[in-house]
């Protein structure tokens, strides 16, 4: 995670970012602190990367890379405003004992890459490129399933899919639990998701539009936006424990709970 000490919205690279709307950095820090404290209360270990003045989106650490088995595939951002974040994260990975795979192709890390069991779901359409999906496959040697995002509000995969079970269950990857927003994807991708995850929770646009799916799960506790009331009920019906954390200020930059969380898989 990265404390949002320099958070503001001074440019527009997604539909949520409106520089004319004032942001409250102190409020953003306080809300972020609640998420940080929640992880500790649930028994998780949290590492911090230092924020850098002039990089207000660095708080969205999920975009900084993608890590499996101690290998960190670095990010190469599409927009110039975020390009310097890539080297900063890769330096942190190397300093903390990860083997760094430096990217050639444009990708935005765990924002667009989600590990479900032994398969990687990979988003395209707005940020990460098809070429990065091939590069991802070469780096990790895993099956990569490409999914096309079509709604600019959901510009990263982690805004439209939540992985509810971090590890593969007894039924295999096709029965791993995810939740997703169908209308965020083209028809071909919807068919893929329905075929691979027939038991998935399908979330309403109402809950998706408050970043309800930009959530973090340890397999039981699912940290979600308190505004995603329908998703909360769906999770309870499936036996999960929804934990509410409000990141309304950080949503002004187009990010939520998952955006602020990068999983470090040793």
C-alpha cells in the first residue's frame, strides 16, 4: 500500500477524475488509514512504499505490478502522468527480494491482471494491451484469459471483477468464486465468464458504479464499499463476511479498495 500524502486530482485519465471538483487530501489519508487498519485487524501483513510528490495516483498500488511466486512483472503505464510510477515500484520490488521482470508492453499490473486459481484473467480495451497478455504468459507460464472491457467507467479489470477466493478450490478453477459486472464486458467476454464461472455472483450496475467490485478478499472477509448494498447481500448469501470501508475521497481519482491494494505473492 501507499499512503496518499500527495493525493489530488489535477488531470483527467478516466471518467471519474474531474479536476474542477475539490479533493481533501486529509480525508483521503484518513479513509486510507481505515483500510490499512482493517487489513491489520484481519491478520494480514501490510508493506508500504513511500509516496512521491508529484505522483498523486501512486496510492493505487494495484497498478504497480503483478506478482506470483516471488516474481514481480512490472507496470508500464499508458498515460504519461503515471509513467514514473513504474520504475519506482520496480525498485521497491527489487529492494524487497522479488525477482523483477521488466515490462516491454503497456500494462497496468494487478489493475488488469487477476489470479483466479491457476489462471490469470487479463483485461484489455482501455489500458493494458494484447501484447502485454502474451508477455504475461511468457513471464509466468500460466494460462491467460483475455477479457475485453467496453465501459470507460470500468477501465481496469479490477473495477469489474472481484476475486472472492484467492486460491483454487477443490472443484478446480472453473468453480472458483468470482463476482463480476456483466455489462462492463463485450458479449464474447461475457460468454467466457459465464462458461468458466457458472456460479459467479453477477453484480448490478448500481453496485458496480459505486466501485462495489473493486474489493479485496481473503476467502472469507471481503472488504467492500458500504454503498454496494446489493453486493453486500449477495456476499452474505454465499457465506462471505462483508467488511465495509468507505474510500469515497479516493474514488474521485477513479480508485477504490482493490486499487489501493497490491498482493505480494511470495
